[in-house]
C-alpha cells in the first residue's frame, strides 16, 4: 500500500506525563491558574486535553497525562518557537519543582 498524502496531512501532538506531585495542592493550583492559561495561548493550538490518574496498561502509572494537538508538525514547531511558547516552557520549570515530567512530540499518521 502506497501512502499518497503530503506531509501537511499528518497532525502533530505534544504529550506530557507528570508523576505524582510532592505537593498536589500547589501543583494543581499552579497548573490550573498559570500553566494552562499560558499553554492555551500557543499559536495554532487545536485541542488541549488532559487525564488525571490514567490507568496504566504497562509500565509505571502517572498522575496526569496532557495532550496538545496541532494541524501539523510545522504548526507545533512554530508554536514552541513563539514568545508564548518560550514563556510556557519556562513556566514548566515551576511544575518540575513538584513532579517529574516526561514529554514527547508525536507525528500522527493514519493507517
């Protein structure tokens, strides 16, 4: 089977997994009051979803899983390189005081 789509057809997703915070209340307060409002300003952001205490199928559990979606990889990269992208990344250091963080960027390909 030959893929006929161009590169713009593939969506891009940023995923962040947070371990259980050392101070849940402080983490939640900062995440909800500061970090989410910053992240929701990222240019081209199409969707922002999160799940508290996702059920692990394999591996260690996490406290919070967050997914941010863009139309394509170029839009995601432009968002992260923007001023608000830099401010959001800098603010992530505040969350790292409370919880371990693991992030990844995915290019979503339909099969």
